[in-house]
């Protein structure tokens, strides 16, 4: 028995013992394969939730036979057309499939599948580190089958394909994204021939559905240091195809001896900074998109040098379009990213002037419950190499945060709604929904945010009467 098998958590070992017995009863060789074996070799055993099992025969038959032998006989879900089956026991998902060999047609990543040997099955795997198998039959229990030296590649921290990378990536172009994803998640290198092949075959990614591409992109963005993968995507040319808006941030322009910073590498730095403090995928997306409109808004002004006026407004307007194209959710998560992109310049502008309560109230009102995330994004946006400058900005942000706390405690503006409603205005003056109702509501809101009147009902009601008089409205007696 290999030392890898002995690392398997006891609850999974118990289930594998019963599955192995079922396989022996069917005279069927069976193996755990892929991710679980890789993770055992990497000592990543704390949170194993999925176990893939390949057998030489029918995976559906093995799943049913194994389920009968396990406590509580878990329910088997199976898919006859694909020859796969699955059940869950003790919180772990076991998936079964018969060994397969695959062939591909040029215009599709859907393979033609035939029954095959274990060797055929390992040949079709994407990377050597995922082509590992451990036998679970009693007579060979724990034996490691490693035909492509995947263990050695794990030791070398190397991502490479079992077969010719041109064949592997052309057959299933999603594997190019997976190579980048594994390199990012594990902080591994991609072999030189694989990188060259990805660059050569990059256009093949166009046959992959956007949903599958975005799943891999999100896994890259969710990694500990996302910039690793985004740089590889840029260098191989994949980024230009799958996310041209981010690609276009790259580059520095000079005019009259004045340069602007490279907004691509700045964005990656902001993303990495933010990722140290949050696992929230959509907060990370706000970092990716916060300067996305800078190429569109870039101007050179004689007295000011390079400017990007309004890039946050244009960028916020682009967020729905980008989310739609990438098949990201068009719900409150998209609106959250849009809000952070729109507001990301506001806090820094507050550090450059005497901070008024009015400006703080407006920021609290506009950001609502997302104010803390906005401040995380703003702190991450400090990417200067001048440490004194960084420290000065951070201290200024500390002042803004303290002012936010003070004003919120006093005025309770976060998620605030004006104390006088549109219904009350209509009832008081006997009018129907109209422009006048909106004018009065907006005037009350602005007066409270500007500190002209306190945030309470009586003050707002009296102010409503005054504004209504200006519009020739009188209360109904």
C-alpha cells in the first residue's frame, strides 16, 4: 500500500473499502483518480468533498453495487447516456465512470467516447498531475499508477500535459484555461512547451461556451494571488480573446516627456492587495473593473498631463455590459460591483480637502451597507512604490473612516430614507403622483444631507411646508 492511500481520511477509506469489495464482486478493476490523488500528494486532505472513481467496466453497475453495501444505502443518481453515476455518503460525493478513450472533431470540444483501458483513461487526462490513479481492489489496494511521472511534476511544481500539448489543447481548448487556473491556485509553473502551445492554440478557445470559460476565470480570480493567472492569460494571448476590456488597459503612453502608469499592472496590483483581505469574488471583480474605462477616458491636457476624468462613471455604465458578455449574474451582485466602481474615487477625493459632514453624509447615503467594502477597495487602490506616499494616503483614509463613524453615529444616514415620504406629501397637499412630489422629496433629502435641517420628522415636515409654498401648494384642511 502506498503512503498516499494511508493519508486518505478514515471516513473515506471506509467507503472505499466497501466500493473495492463491490468492484471485486463484479470482477472489475477500480481506481480513485484525478484530483483526490493529486491532493493527497500535496497533503491537501482537510477538505476532500469529491472522489472520482474509474473502473474497467460499467460505472453505473459499480455505483449500484457499492451503494447496497454502504450504511443507509445512499441513493444513486445515474446518467445512462454518459455512463456516469454518483452518490453521496457521509458528506462526500462519489462519482463513478467506466474507463474511456476519446477522439475529437475539429469544430467541437465534445469527444467521441468509447470504452477503454485505464491507460486510455489516463491518456485523456488534461495534466500529468491529474493522471494519477490508486487501485482500490483488495489484491492491489493502494497501488499507485503514475504513467506520466505526475508525482515528479508535483515535486517540481510543474503543469504539463500527458501527451503532445498541441493535441491536448486543440482537442479540448478549455484545458488551456484549466492550465492557467491550476498554475494560479497551486502557484506552479506551466511547462515551456505547454505555454507555447497555449499561445499557438489560443484561438481554439472560441469553440468553448462562455459559461465554462467564466467558471475557470472566476477560479483564477478567487485564487490567493490572482495576478499570476491574469498575467499568463495576457502573455499567451488568451486574455485578448476572452476579456478584451481588461487587455486594453495594458500599455504606457508618453507625451511631452510625461508618462501615465500602466493601468493593467496597476489593476493586477489592486486585485492582489484586495485579495489579501477578502475572499469575496465580487469585491475582487470590483477591483478588476474599477479602472476599466481609463483607455476610453484618457486625455492629455497641457496644464494637467494625463487625465481620466469620469472613468468611474463610464466604467460603472460598462459593468452590466461586461457581466452580460461574460455570463456573470445580472442581479444584486452586478449592481454591487457597479456601485463600487462608480464610488471608488469618492473617498480619495475626500482626503484632498477639508472633510465636510455633508460630503460624508452623501458618501454614506450612496454607499449604504457597502461602505466598508468600498473602503477596502480604496485602500487596495494605493499602489505607489513610494512608501511615504502610501503611508500618507492610509493615514488620510483613517481620518475619512473615523469621520464616517462619527457622522453615522450622529445622523444614522447609512441605508437612510428621508422621514417624509411621497405618500405623506400627496396626502398633505391633496395631489396625485407628479413632478412636484419629486421636487419636494429631493429638496428634503438634499437639505438633510447638506446639514441645513436635522434628520428628524418635525424638521423635515416643516421644510416640506416651506418648499410646497414655493410651488404654490397649500395643505388640505
